[in-house]
C-alpha cells in the first residue's frame, strides 16, 4: 500500500509515521500493492484525531477516530477499517460487483457474517404536511436526531436532521 500521511496542527514525526504504517500495514493483506491510503492526523483542543480514507473503485472506505492520545486513535481506527472491509467484502460478493483494489486472497477467504444487517423493528405512521421549521420543532420535542415529514410546500417526503453545533439539515429528494 502507498501511504499519503499529512498533519493539521501537528508535526508528523517519524514515530507517528511508523505507528501509522505498522498499524494500518496490518490491513495490507486486504489490498493490492498500488492501493493508496490517505491518512490525516490533526490536533484540536487536546483532541488527537486520525482520518483514514482508502479510495476504491466505486466506493470509499473511510474511518476517523478521536481520543486524547494519537497512538490510541491509530489503534482504534485500524479496527474500524477492518470491520468495514469485512462488510464491504460481503456486499461485493453478494452483488457480484468488481473487487478491483482488494487482494485476491482476501476476496476468496471464507468469513463468518457476524455483522449481518437485521431489521428488528418496522414502523408505520401517518405524515401530516408541515414546513421544515415545524418538523425541526417536532424532532426536538421527540428527542430524535432526525425526523421524516411531508413538506407542505412541495408535498414531497423530506428529512430534517441534527448536525454538529446544534444546527439542522434538510434532505429533499431529487427525482
């Protein structure tokens, strides 16, 4: 794998480079040698953050982890990526998609599907038309992080959701 390591508000020392390549290097068996791994290390107010992005054909494998120790963040992000890769492998095999970017040994390896998606609850509800602001208020009253509603202006189903910094977002379908 080819590493592209950068830092924001932090000097990327040889020790950090070594820790990243050692830990993320454990994932080499999953990828072809020409796979690029983009790693960004950053520090914000005592928070040590690592972001790892691995572009693949048609998909991006991405994980980020924050802790108060960069080496702990590096350890944790490797586990997240490995879990994502196992899910991704099952998906591409189930849908007979292209596995370009993954090593042949990994694709052919038999694994248990311990992360199978199971829907355990289904809900039906009537949607009264409302404007996005009213939907945000309703979401807040219910204590949810998102709310599905019928937009009274467009008569389409929309979703409002909470964002970081106590702001809101609106998703409108485009057909």
